[in-house]
C-alpha cells in the first residue's frame, strides 16, 4: 500500500518462520523510507543527518532505528526508520544497507 500511494518509496518487512510447526510467522524487522521524505530533505533541509536507536517499551518490544534531518527552522525531519527485534550489529547493518 505504501509503494502504491507514494511511488519510489522503500518498504521492507521481514518475517521469520516460527519454531512451532503450523504456527504463523513471527515479525523480525522492517524498514521504511518514503520518497516524499527524501525529496523534502533534498529540497529544503540542511545537509546534516542524525542516526539514533531507542528501545520500545510496552506490549510490542523491539528497537526503533531512525535517521533524521534538520529543516530550515531547526525542526526534526524524518528520512527513514526501521523497527528491529534487538539492538545488534546485524540489525544496524541491515538498517544502513
């Protein structure tokens, strides 16, 4: 749905097979970057980006990895984000690739 409503956007979702036979797949990680974010960054943001990861609390655990830019009024401007199951080198590599 994301790709059809915003062409040239990137969205990947990875599922892992469940350990139990016959069980549904389990969420592993996802990455999303909207084309509008990329165009907005190129068209009106400062050429500076920040990368950060934060742990998610609550029912759905995991880690939120984000890349943010800074617009002309010093506000945060999203470029991409990923939700991963754990903060490790493999997931950071996935995010940067």
